[in-house]
C-alpha cells in the first residue's frame, strides 16, 4: 500500500469518516484544508436517482447561479446583423460567422462558452468535431442556441453553469471559489438543486437527490447533510 503524504495525513486527520456535514461547516473545513498556491474552485457532485441508460432520464440543463462562479468567462457568438450588435453590447468577447468559424478551425478556441442564433447553425454545424469534444457545441437544451443571443451572453457572463448526468447518474459543476462567503456558496448550491428538482424526469422513481458532495479542485469530497440546505 502506498504511503500517505504529509498533506494527505493532515487531511485524513481532520475528516470524520461516514459523517454527513452541515454545508457551512463543510465549506469552512475544505477552505482550511486548501494549501495549494492557486485559487481553487468549489465543486459539487449530485447523485441523482435516474437511470442514465434511458434517454428520458438524462438530466441536462443550465442554471444561472445567484452569486456566479468567480470565474472570468470568455464568450464567442455566431450571429449577424442586429443580433451581433446586441451580443457585443451584452459583453461577448467575439462575434462573427464564417470568419469566426475559420479562426476556430485554425486553432483559436480560447472560449469557455459558444453561443449561436438559429440562423448561424449552418456555419456552426461545420465545427462539430472541433467544438463537440470540448463541450462547446451550442445546444438549445442548455440555451446556447437561441434567437436571444444577448440574454444568453449575459447569463454566461453572470455565472451560468451547464451540466449533464454522467454514466453513473451524477452531475458535476463548479459553484464558486475558495474565498467565497459560505452563505453565498450555499445559496449557489441551493439554486442548482432547486433547478435539478424543477427538471426531474417524470419517469424517475424513488429518491431523486440521493447525495450531495462538496469538494475543492485538489481537496477531498465531503458528503453534505441535505437538511442543512434549503432546496
């Protein structure tokens, strides 16, 4: 068995095995255990009572967190005409059509979100093999294919998170940064869970939100006592 590092031993000594933590307590402990030199993200994993093998139980959506994620988000928009002007006014970093597609084909992919108006999908469709593997392909299910590109840009800049159940029925997303006020972080998670409940598949039976786990980028995961969340 591999020996634990000094850091791993310190972390193990402060975590109670099998305990479900009050959310604010968990956030404070994870912040205390963070020793890296960069600003770690707080991430949440939510185990859902769904069967992801069934197409009608795949949970996929986007939520604007009330306090954002603390990250700077770069947004590219495929659109033209008045919509292009509106997207730029809303804060888009780059707006274009064939010119933007050419840049992306050339390797310029320094964007966190790609948005498209419906009329631009003829151009975006050519980029499936480039954007798809990076999770950047615009999709109407998460609001990134829309005639209202300005609102989509504002949502992305405000800290909208996109998520989809993995093969185990778990969604993963960032909900803030180390240094976030614990109450604001809690409100972000509550907003996420409320949205998950809003889009619960009709065919999902039994307990829907089975487990909520909070972690940091390089830290351990702590199971959250759901009674400490108002969602």
